[in-house]
C-alpha cells in the first residue's frame, strides 16, 4: 500500500535539514575533514569553514563573530551560561554581598515558570544543593508573559542573573526581553557597590521564525539551537564582548584549547558547517520565512474555527502579546477529547500536545502555569507549522481532526 500522506506540524520539536545544509555537511565530510588546529592545508581548510560558520551565526543575531562559541546544543549552552553566573557570583562574593538577610549569602537567579527544562532543572538543582537561590516568576494568565515589574521587583543584592526565554516552545508567546534589559540597565547603573546583574535569553524557539538581534534585545548572553531552524543538532552561545570581564564566561570542560579555551574538544567541523549554512539561509530569508509561517498558521486557525466553531480555545493567543508566527496551541473543548487521544486517532497529522521532552499523556505544565484550566489544558494540541507547510496540508489536517474527533465522540 502506498505510504499514506502524513503532515508534520511539530516544527517546534525539531525541523528537517534544508537541502543546502545537507550539502554543506556532505561537502565538509569529504573536503574539510582535517583537524582545524593543524597548520597544514587540511587543517586550514577546516578552520576556514568554522570561521565562516561563526560569521554567519553572528550575522544571524546581529553579533560580532568573536562573541560566538559553538556548543553541542541548547542544553549545553544554557547549562554553561548558568554555571558561569554561579562562578561569577562566587568570585564577586568572595567578600560576601553587603547587608541583606541569609538569602543574600547565595547567588540569586530570577527566571520564569515557562522555561525549557535545560534552564528550569539546572536552577532547581542549584537550589536543591544549596548553591544558589532562585525566584521563579509566574507568567500572567492575561498575557502568557512574565511581567517585567514582577521580574525586576524580585531583584536582591545577591541577584547575579536574570534568565528568561525569548519565546515559549508551547504557546509561542514572545517574552518582554527588550523591556527587561532596558530597565535592568538602569538598575545596574544604580547598583554601585554590587556586581552587575547578567541577562540571558534562550532564543531556541525564536531564531528562524522572527528577527533576533542581540543589540536590540540588550542581552549579555543568548542561546542558539540549530535543529530548530533547519540546521543540525548542535548549537552556539552569544556572549557580549567575550573576553571582557564585564560579561564573563567560564568553561565547563577543560582540554585542548579549542574555542579559545571556553569550549575545548576537537571541533565538529561538519555540523558547524551545517549550522553556518542554516544561519546564512535565515539571514537571507527571515522575512519570507516569517510571512509564510504566519500566513499558514493564521489559515490553520481560521479553518479550526470553521470546523469546530465555539469549541476552539486558542491557548497561546493573547490580545496584548506577540507570539511566534508558526505556533498554534489549541484545545477542542469536550470531556472526551484529551489531546493525546485526538492525536492517537489522527491518521495524517503528526504533532504533540506540548514539549517533546515532556510526557504526552498529561496536561502541559506550561499551560497550567499560565492559568489555562485543567479541563482545557488536557485537550491541548501544539500545532507548529514549518517552511514547507502548505494550505493544502492544513486542509488535510482539518479533515483528519474532524474524523478523529468524530471517532472519539461517537465511539466509531
Ligand atoms: O518544545 C519541544 O518540543 C522541544 C523542546 Se523539548
């Protein structure tokens, strides 16, 4: 039997590689296999690829190439940046933070309750082992965002870092990073005798969907994740004026000195070549990507409402908040339609009820965290469209959802 048509709407989980990215990887496998640290031609060719990729990644986020360090992916990048803040705080806390109660004896982090596990669990672990204290600022049920004043009012003398994701992977809601950085700059200027509070954003879900510019955002650190924008499963971090003491970076690994000793280990040249090509495509096409994604996602939401009328609840759509152009978090209201059951009854649609790294059989903690009622959250579907998604694909998905819902509601 011919393979039945499948429509993939889980691009926030991961994306396929663009053909040009595959080409760059394949070429590098056969042509730039040398050790980039070697001084002979084979090494020089490999190093040239890495330097070019670094420039492309930097261009993609409006950064200097000297401020980019390649990593194995978003999890390593987020861990490295948070661990850096701990070490930065302890170096500056050698004489302890002035004043304050016992809370000020530990480096303090401020984050949201929306973060990916590679931020959330790192901070929970630091708190549990007594290395740091953490304030998880709850996002607003009215906006799906953290409130800027709630974030800033959590600041203490011992606060060393604020880390908030740029866009949420489940709702698509874009967080107010630029506003946080503008107000934090003023606060840092007034914190005369206290160390600067560092600002990090995990941009994994935003890059390749909206324009991301580190100067516009005003962040000190930013995390890049290749497999979210049609690149390979490696990543990079941005560190403002890397090497300047104002914004430190401490290695988690020690070894052969690669990546200026910040991230040693013989470079994964072929994957870095792919990441650089994916970044180059984003630089060239981001407006086109963004327009296509929002056109198809908006068409999807129109068709969902035509098919299911007032039973549709859009969990990531807020009147005053921007969201990613490709993400639709939707619940079809009914006591028989848990999201995972709907997906199990779909024949064509490939999607998720929330983050791939979370259980697919329980309501999303993120939706519950922004105040979505449990009866609505358990019916959620996270539909995320991609560069190749067409309106015909959406029409097929709508028909597939209608038949799946009929099956569940009428026990067909
Ligand atoms: O949101 C996703 O599915 C990727 C992170 Se686990």
